[in-house]
C-alpha cells in the first residue's frame, strides 16, 4: 500500500470509495467485498497487532470468521486487483524489491511451518516464511505478489500437505525460484521495470541472475564475498574483484528517506565477462556523486 507523510481525511475517503468501486467486480459475492471494506482500514489503522481477530473486533464484528473466510476461502481475483495498484503507482523508473519475511508460530499445522531462519526474529525459530515482490517508485510502494515458501519437510510428506489443503502438484521451490516465478508473472503481464533488487539469498543464485539477463532486466543483487565473478581476465572472488575496481569507477548513492547514519550504497561499474577497468591515463578521477 502506498504511504505518504500527510493525508487529507476527506481526500483519503474519496480515493478509498473509488478503489472499492473499482475492485467490486473482482469478487464473486458481495459479502467478501464488504469484508474488504473493513479489512483495508484495519490494516492501515494503528492497531498494535493486526490479524483476523483484532481487525474484526476493531471493525465491530462479532467474530473473526468472516475475515478468515475472506483471506482463506473466499473467491476473489487478487492478481487482477494488483493491476489497479500498478496503474496507480506506475513509474518508468520503478524497481522491484524481492525479499522474504516470516511469522513466528507455536504449532506445527500452519502450512510451511518448520524451524528455520526468519529475519522477523533474527534467528532460527518455528516459523512460516513467504517471499514478497514489492513495486517501488516515485509515487509510492506496494507489495504486488507473494509466494509461500514450502520447505522440503512438507513437500516430501504428501499426507501432511493434503491435510493442510495443499494441492498434489505442490513441489519444492527455493526462494530464488519463487522470486523468479513472481518476476516472470510481472513481466509476462506486460509490465516493465528498471531494476530488480535483492539481498544475498537472491544474488547468490546464478539461475535467477541469468533469467533477469535473458529478459533484459537490470538488477542490483548482493552476493557473498566468496562468490566467483567471471571477467575477461578470468574468474575472481567478488571481494577480490571489488578491490581491483579503481576508486574513480565507484559512486555513492543515498536512498530516499535514508536514516541518519545509515550506510551508503557504493556502486562500482563492471560488466561480467570484461576485464576489470583501469583508469584512463589522461582522465582526472571523477568525484563520487550522491543521489
């Protein structure tokens, strides 16, 4: 959902009504649409904990069953609703951000739950993890796609999958594979984006990088220091190659809304397959620029 520093309540209500009217036809029945009218304000509220129970209570509903039905069983076209978001936030220079997040769980019945690392807790916990795709541009940012990470401990247990409602065609997919699937859907729908960004989980996967290059999509993906990068002079560890890139070839970039003391993004220009750059003998080293 798009964010802003200040919101005119009257204008917000007007835009909200336009949105509700716009997406109304994406629901098979009127009841789920009415639930969405309660769900969206609840998600945007200042509730300290947001789930079906708390949002239903906040909206004055007697039980969470309606919200649970909306999110778990009701028929509505979430992918087509996403088209409205992209239309509203469209920016030729937008980027796609891919990252995962987890929800710590106590039991063992939630789909995909197991002991695994989750950034939510910063350690290994019993958690459910999903990969998200975020569209970010000048007009705002929004989560536009999602894929649940289903570990091998689940996909290798058909009875457990069946009991949890997973289809028989459910197969294991790594997080980079889930990311590639979502990015592919985005591009196949005719959308364009300047860059894809992600952390080492995604940058360390050569198939994802190759898929982006094949689709001619730029990317800024983190890799481990030990990752090998192919150049015209041979293969180098990423950290060794970074040392070979001269100071004049680096630039520093600052993201919008950067917190005081937050690190800068340092960019060094090098194309895989080429020899690491050398400083032109007659050129003065340019100064790093900030954005």
